[in-house]
C-alpha cells in the first residue's frame, strides 16, 4: 500500500497521500524518491538495512525504541517529527550515550496532505541535523482513511556509551542531590492548550528539544551522574517515583525549588492540574553525588538557566515526599490514570 500519484484527490492544500496496492511499485518509489528521501537523506533508501559503525574503543551499544502518536500533529514549540527525533535522542542520552543513528518508520493515513508530510519530514531532518544523528534506514506504510490519524512514527535509536560511564537507578544512593535541567510541565500544557482550544493570553510553548547539550555540559564539567531520566509521560513526578522505587531509597523534593513557567503555573491553577505530573520533552532529572551537586547544577544552568537543585536522596524504601514551604510533606505517587493521553 502506498501513495499513488496517478490518482490525485483534489484538496485545498494540494495533493494527498492516497491508498494503492503493492508497496514495492512505482507509486511507493515516487513517494520515497520525491518526498522522504530528499528530506531525511537518501542513505536510508539504498537497502533494506544499514551497516553502521557505532561502538569504538571499548564503548558499549545503547539502543532504544519508541512510537509517537501525538495529537495534534503540530503544537506550539514542536510537532510530531521534532518530537520523534528528540524523544529518541533523549532516551539515549539518559543512558549516558552519544546518539549516532536512528531508524524511521512512518505510518501514513490515506488522505494526508503531502504538504503536511513534507512539513513533518523537514522537521525530522532539522532535528536530526541539530542532534548530529543520521537516519540510517526506515520503512513507510499507508493505511486506510480513518485508521491512522494522519501520521504515526516509530523510531529506534543507537548510541555509544563510553566505557567509563555507568548511569542508572542502581547507582543512586543516600545523600545524592536531585536536580532538574529546566522548568517542568510545558510540553503537556502546550499540547493541552491547542487540543482543547484553551486560548491562554500568553501562549505556552513546548520544551521539546534535545538533552544532548545538557549531557555534554556535564561531561565537560567532569560530572558523571548516578542517574538521568527524561521526564516524559507522567512528568517529573513519574520519573522520580520510578527511580526511587528502583533504587529502594526515599527522595525528598522541595516543592518551592521546582521551576515552573509562570504561564504553566497559572494554567495549572485554573485547570486544577499539577505541573510535576505534566509531560516534558526537553527536560531531565539528574541525580548527582553531593560533592558534585554544585558543579552539575552550574553545568546544567549553562544550557538552561531555569535548571535547579530540587531535592535529596535519603534512606528509605522507595517513597517520594514533596515538602511544601511550611515544612509539611505529602507522598508523591504515580497518578491512577494518564492525565493527558497522546502527548508523545
């Protein structure tokens, strides 16, 4: 099944992706050659697979895979293409890896305007270039109208972890400082604002972006964190709760130290939401040894000034406490359901 340029469907914004049989025919080749290849790089089209030199000098291979089904496709500060690249890059960064290559799987819905596809592909290419990763190979399918919601994207990322780096929840211990690389909750609120047509006086833009500069800044400062985690679904709260449980330690967060954009804070107050539970797509929580905390924070602030030290790891059994300005503490847990589905 593929785009068939011989059967155009008139539309206000130009040609559409239409359904045809035979994924290896002329129609699919034209779609690849005229749209996908020029956008993401012809190297992804030369073979059914790619041979890549990822690991060198005793390094180790990091791999991650993810699927992206965000709605709407375009939102303030980003789109599904940018999200797919940065989301995959950030998962690799959280392992301590230098991202190298991506695979790109596109599932397109019949009736998708080609102008929309081209815009998504251009965003993919721009984000990949910024992150220094190559789209090495991929796949494209077209599904019937009403079965795909425009564009779905699947990616797999490969990266290299230096032999001297070991990062994970198992490294977290009592006394570690908890830092966040920037203000939280903007991506979730940005998507919600356009999905529900909320029309805030001050538009809220997603923080969608690469965490690679943050990791490189930490490395340049000779800081290897105990653990890093990008704060996607479930936001900062989910990331910290999961790490605390995996490490079997308690974590105390200072609510007043958690950076939240004023627009996000105001929107949360109106809607009865908590910014710590809203998804981020360009923020990570970093656990660093106490003696490295100031250096790590300075490194993170060199990339994003709103980075902050927000808590401490204590002895315990995997609980996370949120301490308010009056010294009171409440247990922070995972939400019972997903507050905002399809945000990535």
